[in-house]
C-alpha cells in the first residue's frame, strides 16, 4: 500500500513516520535507497567509516513529508502491530515506466551520486536516467540548512521539467516554488496503477456522508475523504458538485481505493503539517467537549484551546463492557489526556482511560535521570535485561547493573514478567535510549544525583560505580555518563599496591568530589570521605556518645582481675580513682578461641592484664577486649565508626557474634554488624556452618553490599577474597601472635604447676603403666605428670605387649592443659628420631 507520511522522529537506525488516521510506521536504515544500502554494506564489510555515508539525522528532518510503501506488518508478543515501511524509489515508484513519464509529474527521488554539474537521482524507473542540475537545487539546499550539497540517500520531492529520448533521460527540479505550484492534470496521464500519494489535484464533490465525502478527480478517478481530513473551517459548508483542491493520501494496491485530504497544509506540494507545541504532549485536560461520535471508530473532541482531538474507541473506556455510548453525545464533557499527535491528521490523539490519565510516564521525555521507576522484565540477553517501563517505553539494564554483585546466571534471579524497581542512569529521548540500574545501593541511595559536571562541587559526597581499576587508581562513573578519577593516593587510608585486586567493575562506592573542571569534563574524586581525626577529636564519632562516659572506644587500659566467672573475667581498671569495674568476655581474651579458654584457665584473681582495649559500653557493663587483631585495626583506623562510613569492598576486622544455619553474623568495633551468607562463608562447600566458624572467632571480612534503608551489611569471609595483598606476611603475623600467646600461657602455668611446663610435644619421658582400657589404649603415670591423665592410644602402643607396673619410655605428642591430659606414643619409629 502506498501512503503519504510525515517524518516524526529520526534515529541512527530508523525513521519514525506518522501515517494518516493516527497510525505510525518505521523505515529501517536499509530501506532508504539502493545507493545508500550499498554504502552501508561496504562500510560493514570494511569495518571502517565511509566519508560519503551520512547518518539518517544528517539526511532527514522531522516534519518532512515522504512517500512510502508498506513492506510488512509484524505482530509483537503483546499483540501490538508494527508497520514496516520503505521510501526506496524503486519500490514507491514501481508502477511507473519510462513511457509513462511526462513533464509536470511529481514523484519521489533519492540522490544516487554527486556530479560536477548536478546530481544523478534514482527515481526507481528502470532504463531512465534522472539528472538534477545545481541551479534547480540551490534554493532547496539553502532552506534545508544541512550543508552546501545534497548527500547520497537524501529523499527528494522531484518535479519532472523535461523528458528526453522517450523517457530514457529526464531533467528534474526540486525548487520549492516550482514544486509547490505543481498540480496533477489529465495531460500527465496518471493511471490507477501508478498514481502516487502526495499529488495535489482539483476534485469535485460527488457525495456527502456522515463520515466524510466522495470525490472525483482527474476525470475518471474517485476517492474518499474521511471525517478526520475535512477542513474543520469548512466541514459544514461542503456541497455536491463543489470544486475543491485535494491531496492524495493513500492508494490501495488491490482495490485501488484512493483516500484524499482537504487539510490546508497538504494542498500545496512540499508543504509541512503543523506541529504540536511540546508542552501540550502529555497534558491532562479537565474538560474536553464531544464534537462528534462515530460508533465504529471513536469520538472527536474540542479541546480548551479550540483545537480538535480524536480518541479511538478503545481509549474511551477501561473495557468494552464498561463503554457507554450515551456518554458521548455532542456537548458532553470528559477528562482526557493528550497521548500523541498525528502529524498527518493535524489532530491530537487523546485517551479517557483512568490508568493513562494517571500514568507517570507517557514518553521518553517524561523520564529524567535519577528517577526511580517500576518496570517489568521483557527479556534477558548477554548484554543485559530489557525492561518495559510503560507502553512504548523500554529500557536496558546492562549486565553489570543487574545487582550489587556481578551475576553469572541472572536467569536464576530474574524471570520474564517480574516486576523490578530501577533507577535511571541515562535517558536520551531523541534516540529513545534509556539505561537503568538494578543495583540496590544506587536505587535506594538518598545521596545527591550527579548527572552533570556543573553540579560536581568540591566536598559533594555521592554514590558512583567503578568502571575501571588500574595501577593509577579507579575510574568512577555516575549518571548521564559523568565520570571521574580516584587517584591511587585517594583510594584509602592505607597505600594500595594493586587497586584492581581490591575494586571490581560495577562496584558501588561512596565518593567525595575533590576538584572539577566542567568545561574540560575533568573530575577528581576520593574514597576518603572525611579527614583523619586529630588527637583532640579522635573519639568524637562513637555511636553511643554520652556526656558521662569516661573511656572511649579504642582506649588502651591495664586491668586487675577481681573475679573469675564461667564466661569471663570481672576486672577493675587500674589507675582509676573511681575503681571502675569492667568485663572481659572469655572469648575476648585472644584472637584464637582455644587460646582464650587456656588463658582463662591459667589466670587467677589478682593477676594484672596489660594493654586491654575499651570495646563498648552495653548496659551496666563496660566491655573490654584483648584481641590483638581487633586492637590493631582500631589503632590503625581500619574501622568504620558508623553505618554511613561503610563502603562495598572494604576489609574489616571483627569477631563472630552468632553462627546460624543460613550464615554467620560478624560484629565490628563501634557496634556495626553484618551477615556473611552461607555461600560467602568459605572457599570450600559449606554443609554445616558450625563446622567452619565458632562464636568469638576473630575474622577479616569483605563488605559485599549495603542496604542503607534496612541498615544491613552483606559480608564475604572467603579467604581468597579477604586478603589485602601480602597473604604470606599476614599468615606469619598471625602465627607469630599465636606462639606469643602460647608462651604467655606457659609462663602462667609455671606459677602453679612448674612440672607441666616441661611436658612439651617431642619430649621423651619415663612412665609406669597403670592399666589397659577396653578400647586398647593404655594409662600411665610418672613423676613429671603428677595429677595429669597420661594416655597412649592403641595405635601409639605399637606392637608392644604391656603389663601393669612396667616402665616404658614414651614421646609426648600433645598436652591439653584445660583437661589436664597428656597424649604420648611408644612407637619405635618416633622414639628413634632425633629431638
């Protein structure tokens, strides 16, 4: 079907075209012309840009009338129809041949090549060469304002000035005044097989009807003008046999039915329809007056400014069942919303549906960067997720923005049809480009939106996401493609040798603006959100600040043990005139759980413990800690003092507060807690969480994500993820601390039981057999282990037969001071080894 259309929008890959009766279609970039298509193919094959190939926005402008032909009608999954069009002259003018060409004819052409004296034009007629002299193109080029020359692929409304050699050569003009004055006549010998949309004709009214009128033109042609295309100023004054000027709108290929328009802008070839003021699109009108109702089509309304609008039948009520024709009598008033504008009908398209009137978004122009929107998942692809925000509005969530952490299998988290809450990262209405994020850290952020360089004032703190981590620092991106650099010295309070091992692509972090040069689009950032506290205000940030608190979190004190209890020690802080009483939980005596119990066992009332840290003030008790790793973290400022300071990617030292089947809760100094889910607890597969962690265990955790609204922190305890870089040095430091504490325990044991301190693994001792148990193990006694249970398992007795009272030589394997047990071996291969 041949149609006259008006270009509504131009993108790099297609033209959106307004068609008569409120319809619209799309011209793909491959359906412009043969010459343009060949350039596209060459560019794709060569893989580099061709100078002579211009983009569609360089060739076409909104508001331009074009002749087009329907190539296909496709139906989408949601039932919507998409009309595909072509403006290729070979398809539009396929009814014409060389013999039919005549001077005065108006037809479509496309620039094929640029020559010295003019342009070769493709008019789609086989065997005919069409030439456009420079002289006949000058005024058009000047008015178009798209450069000094016409470009290959440019679509033109061409007037045939001269026909030579029986139609094999034609001379053309695109001069606006000549084109506007042209009119189709009987002399041009138009037929139903080659009649083109856009031709202006003189017609005679043959018959008037409620929905329009029937015309005759070019002697024996008949056509129809529907109610939407009658001149509103003369709609009631038309009469039979009246001569009118009309423009052909469409020609049906099989029935040869011709539709025409009497609207003034189309009555001069090359004209342009009136545009709707931008502010009117999406406007809600409280009272629109019904002018006419057509039961098979819809209703025409008069709006508050006197212009006419049309509502299709399906837009007059929520459902067909709820539709009441009596409500649309002439003069009735209704609330409606302008949802579109038909350029070819010069009429607003309105809807009376409540959900459309109340809708937040109708077009891409309604969406702003930083908006939080609800959407529905349409598809999942390798590049990301397609989301439907509203009818006709779709957005893309890039794969790195599907979650706060990178999802390897997003299809396990999202299903087609799921409702999702997104935030707009970028919106380009002209290109209908909408980029969204599903990262909770960004969606739920209450910090300012940074969408242009002018707003990047020094000191501004906001959320951004890492797009690149290299040895020089991190590139952080914000909204509308605003991005900046966090140099290496601003990545953290401690130097980082390998930033790419600490930060990852897509990671959301809080950043502070240090400096911005908007004109150069340069932005300098920092991950250090505040300067390091000085000695005088070092402890001002405590979460439970009280006037009467004497000691601050992190302060180091010496204490004296007042009383030993089953789960800890009651102590008094030395050099305190008020004799403040505090509490050291048993599991806070050491970073190592087993060592904590040994220390508790060895310590006595009256003992003094040096270098104990004030940890918290909960209820009636001041809580102290002796965990060296926790103390070091606080002293080196490797801590967060409040929830607002937490950043994904941070490595924090804390201790296990609770072990649950679904994960481990970790507490940090200053009271912040987080959860390490089961999947993030260990590099090994976790069946039972209690097999991997125990309450009180000191751990290093990596912050994976934060939920500011719910004040939740998700952690990772995998050893592979929680190293700051030099894992060997970290391991040796822990091992050194462990042996240091073991030596301290031995020194404490010497006070009460000096003999037991001599029993160390590897020592050879003389023992007396006391008896053999049913399981085959043997009990011994000896002067060096008085009061202790000395045992050798059946395996460690070797092949020897032993009897009660025998003296035997043995090797100490392990000493359990808590249970007062010593394990020994009588095997010859162990005893023969040199000490």
